[in-house]
C-alpha cells in the first residue's frame, strides 16, 4: 500500500503536483486527436460515395489511434523512469536513500509504480478516442481490450528498462540516452534481423525446416517480442476467424502430421514482456548499493572525534 512506501508517495506527489504532468497529458491527447481528425477528414472524402465504408473507417481509425498511442508509450515511458534513481545520484541523496530502512524492493517498486501510474493515466486517456471506432463499426470489444493489454504491458516493460539504466548510470542524461537507445534498438533491430535472415538464408534453408514446428515456435518467440508485430499478427488472426487467445501450429508440412495449440501472439508478447520486466527489476534491485566515490558518509568514529575536539 502507498502509506507503507514513502518512496511511492514522494514520487507521486512530485510527479502529479507540478504542471509538467498536465502539459504532457495535453500534448499527448492533442497529437492523438489531431492525427485522428486528419485521418478521418482524408478518408471521409475518399469514401464519401461508398455506403458501406463505415466499418473500414472504424477499423482504420482504431489501427491508427492504437499505433500512435503505442509509439508515444514507447517513447514517453522509459523517459519517465530513466531519471528516477540517476537523479538521486546527481542530487547526492542516493546514499541516504540506500542507507535508509527501505528495502531495495520498496525503492525500486516506489520509483517504478509512480511512473507506471502516470503511464496508465496516458493509456486510459485514449479510451474515449478508441471508442470513436464503435460509432463506425468494424471493431469488437475484444480487439480494444487486446490493444489496451498491449499498451499496459509495453509501459511496464519499457519502464523497467528505464529503471534498469537509471540504476546502472550515474547521470540522468546517460540513463535517458541508453534507455531510449535500447527501446529504439529493439523496435528497429527485431524486424531488421528478421529481414536480413530471410534475405541471406531464405534460399539456403529447406522448406521442410521452415515449415517445421520448431522453426515456427522459435521465430514466433523472437518476432513477438516486438509489440507492433505481435499486436498486428493477433489482429490478422482475429480477422481470419481464429480465436483471439490461441492458434494452431502444424507439426509438419502436411496437415495430417497434427498440430500444436500455442498462445495467440499478443499473449506471447505479454508473457515475454512480463518475464523480461521481472528479470530487469531483480537485476536493478541487486545493483542498489552505496556509490563508492560519492560523498563521504558520516561514521560513528567521526562523531566521537568531533565531540572530543569540541
């Protein structure tokens, strides 16, 4: 609870009381609203004569709002946590925080939960914009819930990356740079490696191995660590008529070889992201220790020497 974690209370007060939170939320919603308005104006003029274009407009607007919101979450969330612990080092209050009665879990969770509360506020703020798609049709409640689950999981995963680099680095600038660099490297590196693999080894790998269950599962675990790929694959699966929670992977090139039920791509992404977040949090907790070359800490012998000289 909040009253048992003073770090969480302090971070929430400092984050929510200032004008920075309201300005960031306003800019966030203005970007989303402006993009949605421009898109609707453009597509409405194109499909003005089509009487059945409502479902297409609704689904396209839902995809656009979800994609823009996911991009903003990927950029904003690691920046919210990158300065949480590194800022304590710059203010020379890090050693006092470590020497307090708070456990490493309380410190990390307080910093992380305060940033996630603001990230969840940003995610909940886009629900009214997503609901506009229901006015046109073509979007189900399951798709909206999957999109929100992907946004929340991404916020937790990338916030954990920010906290990790904040504990590893000594300055806020360095933590911000490495956190955003890690996020960009993941978002661009995963599809780049997939494309390069298909171009280099696509002709050399046999079709039997490509169609095998081992290759499909391994490639799925790698590709579905990317939020855009996982959510897009889940949407294509729903559009094809499959279940939103599981899919079938053939065990061989022939259908007669049987099939294996595996979780849907968005569920794979959620599980992998939660696992990576847990690992990053545990590693961050182990890195919390006094700074060796920081300000000199007062010892009991120093206090006795001071009293004797006075």
